[in-house]
């Protein structure tokens, strides 16, 4: 690979360091909250080729990517692709990335616990939240109780 003068090995987008040697369509997925489909949407709205190396992007292209990440609705993204539609506090559709995603997720779990919804109670008890069966799975962290099959000790009389 031939590198030119303006090539950067590390590119900073949305407070995340991205590898400059890989294509932008792959490296954008390193940002928390950005998946494959959202990466394709970002590249389409910012009018950037997904196969272009991240280190070859210019400042104007990076600013377009940052603008799409900050407000995808204003850039023309459909609301069904966003990860937080009808926010309980504001009622608006938005896409949350990086540290804000962890913060919102923790707040949602705290709210469910406070209102004692079914999911909140399952979080409190440390049980699975989404309806999985618990007979054979989710058996860790149950104290000092040994798990598995109980076997009887072999007595001396039983041996031949």
C-alpha cells in the first residue's frame, strides 16, 4: 500500500479512534451504537465511498460524517433506523452513540427498577429479562451451592 503525505494512521471520529488503514465502512462500526446498516447510511448521507480508506479522508469528509452522526434526522435518515425512538423524557426520535448509550441504558434500567415493572423486577433479582427458561441456563452466581449432577459415594460393600 502506498501512503501519501496526508495519510493518517489514526482518525478521530465521535470521540473514538479509528484505524486509518481500513475502509471507512468497516471502521465506523468500532463506534459504540453504530452497526452495519447505520454505517451504510452514514456513508450514503455523507456521500463517501464505503471502500475508501479511513486515513485518506479529508477534513470536509470527516466533518460531514460527524454531522450525520450528531443529527441523523436532519441529514435525512429515516426514523426506523434510529436506536432510540420516542424517548420517554422528550418524546423525540434520536440516535445515541458512545458514552451516552451506556448512560441512557443505565437510566432506563434504573427507571424500570423504580417503577417495579416486570423487567425491572427481573433485573433486581438477577434473572433473565427477556423470557428465557431458567432450568438449565443462568445457573451461575448462586452462592456456594454446587451445580450439576449429584452422585452417591461408592460404598466399600458395593465393590467386588
